């Protein structure tokens, strides 16, 4: 009777707790089997010591900044709390919100028109749009606002007339171009030039096959644009225009040069009157601008989520976004 002296095959499963580690047994060629090698290998996690060092350094610097803000008496946090909700500051805040809202709507609508003109087959429309964008992106905003604030000296009256013919009607320019109207017009003209390039880049990013399919289905031109092209382009337009909108919100701070008292204008006026409270008043403006830009960022997130439906199904929101969505859902704001 013969006896089989071959070694038993190595198990493909890792050893259970309490069991001895399997011994590597050579195969017919004398080398250990891959399953045995895998079972006997211990995985060592990759260590990142410099990552921990960098994190500790950043936390120490952050703690130093917080301590400097809290312990430095020059910030005068009591004065900051007094001015933060003063009616005169809230009036300037309302002016800032009004300028931002009007200029954003008018500038974005004009930017869509200019972008369509840039993409038109007409050389006249393309040239006019290009010249407009070139001029208003070249002029500094503060220069444009000063020019419009003094436009009544150049044009005392505004009207409509036949070219090289009689004038149909005329209006007093001083009644039309108030400080607020001049600020809205200047901000809108400047915003339209940048919005046009943002919208044009978003329209170009749409796959041409989408337009060809819409043409093949016989959709009218306006329906092709409003139902096919624009919804897809908005996914590329919104992130860039949200940054531009935040820049517009902060750009309204230069309108104080035209004697229009927005948030920064009111702060500047009160700082010139109360010379010992300049720093806390500047902190009031800073905190209000941070709050407003945070609100715009939250609005941007939810609008992007809406336009990304059915496209970014596998995209997972970040931790801060999940926490924010959970809080708003609990309060009945988000579905």
C-alpha cells in the first residue's frame, strides 16, 4: 500500500484569530505558492509624518490669529457691536443690496445679448459686441462711475432725434441721472462686458451634436436656445458667474466716490467723523461683506445642484455641503 507524502495545499483564506500563521510550503518547483505568499504578507499603512507636521503648524498659526483678534484692544469689539446694527449702517447695507441686485440682473441680461451677438453670423453684430467688451473691460470701474456722475456736464439734456434731422423729444439729464441711477448704469455696463464672455464660453461648451439633434427634430430657433442649449450651458456658466457676482457685490464699494452712501460709504463717513473708531468700523464693513458673500455661496451651491440633476449622479457632496443640506432640510428649506 502506497502512502501519499505530498504536502497539503495552502489555504487561500487568511488565518482566523488564535490560529497559527500558515507556513509557506514550496510547490513542485520549490517556490512558495502565490496564495501562501499573500496570506503571509502583512499590509503596513503608508505614513505621512510631514502631513501631520504641516497640520500642527497651520493650527498653531490659526490659533495665533484668533488670539490676536480677540486679545488686541485696538479692534474695540465693544464699539464694533455698537455700530454693527446701527440704522445708518443698515441703510448703507440696503443700498449695497439694491445696487448688486439691479446690476446683476441688467448686466447678465445684457451679457446674454452680447454673447449671442459675438456668436452671430453677422459681421456687424460680432464687431459691435467685440468693441463693447473690449472698451468696458479696459476702463476701470471707478473711472466709469466718475464719468457717469459728471455726465450731465457733457449732456445737459437727453433725447431722441432723427439722424441729421430734427429732434423728436428731449429730457433734462439731471432728473434722470441721479447718483443711484448713475451707479446702477455704470455697474451694469461693466458687468455686461464680463458676463458676455462667461455666457459665450458656456454656450461654446455645449456639444454641437445637441444643436444638430434639435434642428433635426424641427424645433424653432428660440426653443432650441431656451430648452436645449441654455440649460446645458448654465452648468458651465453658473460657477464662473457666481464668482463674478461676488466680485460685483464687493465692487459696489467704489460707488462712494460718486457721493452715494452704500455700506462702505456709510462706514467711511462715520470713520471720518469718529476718528478713534476707524478700525472697528472697518471690521463692521468686513463682517457684513463676509456674511453677504457667504449667502451668495450657499445660493450658488443649491442652484448648481439643480442644474446638475441627471448629470452628476455619482458626484458626492463634501462634508460641509452635506451638513448644510441636512440643516436646511430639517428646517424645511430644502427638499
